[in-house]
C-alpha cells in the first residue's frame, strides 16, 4: 500500500511537470445527447477552415493537412476519403450546424496538430490546449507495458471447458514479455502481473505511468478474451480509449471488462483517472491499434477473424498517459475459437503478430 501511494505521488509530480496549458475553456453542449455547435469549435481553433457548399449541403472542415466532410442529417463523416460511421446524426437549426460528441472527437484527433486535452462533462465540453509547439514530434517505442487482464479473484470469462480468461491472458503476456526481451534487448519491458495475482483496474495504468518518469516513449498493451451469451460471435478486436464508444456492443464490452473496479485506493487515483483525454495519446493509440490489427489479421486472421478497431471507455486505459490499447484476442464463448486461444501454436502466432505491430508502429510517423 505504501509503495502504491508513493507511485501515485510520483505520478502527480510528473503531471505537474508537464508544459503549462495556454488556454482552458468550456463550450456549451446542447440537448440530451450533448451536441456542440460547429462554429464554437472553430472559435477556439481558428486554424480550422470550414466551408459550406449549400447546393449539395456538404460542409468541409480542414486542418492539419486533413479534411473531414459532413452532411446535415447523415450519421457518418468522410475523413480523407474514408467513410466513418457515427452514433448520432449531424443536425442543423437556425442556420447553425450541430455535431455529436464522436465527430467532435474526430476533429480534435485528426485536424488539430498539437495536443488538446478534453472531456465531455455534464453540459460542457471542457478543453485545455497546450502550447502549439507541444506534442508534435513522434516518439519511437523504448518501453512496452504488458497487462494480462483479470487475475487472482477475478477470473474474467471462461470457455465451456472451464479455461479462464485470466490464465490465457497471462500465458500470452508472459510469452510476449520473453519474446520482446529476446528480440529487442535494448527495450524496457514491464508486466503488470507475472502470476495469478489480482491487480485493481485503477492501479494498472498508474503502475504503467511510473515508467514515464524515466522512459518517455512507452506503450501500454492490455490482453483479454471476449465472451457472448451466444456461441456464434467470434473474432479478435482492438480498442483504444474514448468517451464515445464505436457501437453499443463496444459499450457493453467495456462494461464487462470494467466490472471489477472497486478498491480502496482513494480519491487521488479516481481524480486522475476521471481527468481529461489527450488528443495526442488517442491519435497515437489509434495508430498503434491499426498497426497491431494489420499484423494480427495476417498472422491469425484465418483462424480468428478480424472484427476491426473500436473505441470505448475502458477503466484500465483511462488513466494511461501513454498510447494504450486493449486487445480482445477472441471469444472464449465460441467453441472452436476457445480451442485456438488455448493452443500454444496460435498463441505463438499472436505474439509474433503483436511484435511486428509494435515494430511498425515504432517505425512510423505521427
């Protein structure tokens, strides 16, 4: 307990040492579903270029050498030619355009080149904007934190044969740890747990953040197995942190993974974890997820199908100050997939794919 308290205070010192924000503002959110008026976000970020093509009712939002195109009444947006689904429709009233939270998030992550901290809180979008020269450069990977989901009194889900998620996650995590140390001996590798130990969700990201005191270029990978009431769903999926889940299924998965949350670590951890999200960390988390997804599909896609990259509010990711993803390696509720997940050969393929995904992420550009 003393060690945990010490780690928390070290984290607070690290947070206080970050560059001072240049602006802190609140933008009003409208209605039950927290819509934001598009003009309001341009007021805070005047570098955004917004143009309306009234005859075809298309609005273009440009920034950071990228473009988002939207259409009033639609529930999707186009980012540089790629169509992205959103949960709510884009609305218009009295000549003003109102956008839902997931579109606001897309603008902050893609069209603003510097780091923005934000949170959808009650009736306001709270923004804290760093100096414009902060958070631009890409940081290669110098450290990896491996989190084996669940553990100890929390078994997670289980297969029909009684194999627990916590055991599969630990087996893959320990093998991944050994593989990274062998392949990249210069890299720092840290395991949240190396045996059947229960670690509270709130503590996992805080333990990971300790690395940032010495190693600034770290990533966090949390390993899990999925489950469903039906034995039909199958496939792996990769999540990064967001207050706006991709789908209702993504929201339910987060609820399932967040269920073992209560602990006695007090309000300090809770306050840190309920803080703002970093657009820079989110952007890099999505890049990490994309790299891992590409190589997992190549490595295990024929056995465990690809379900895509999604976003959700996972407690284990919320406190992370580094790029962080959660991998649902497959469904233990699917009879055939459960056998694959227990297989040493398939686990080896999983690990090789994750290794290659980490390498490609580290070789990329922000």
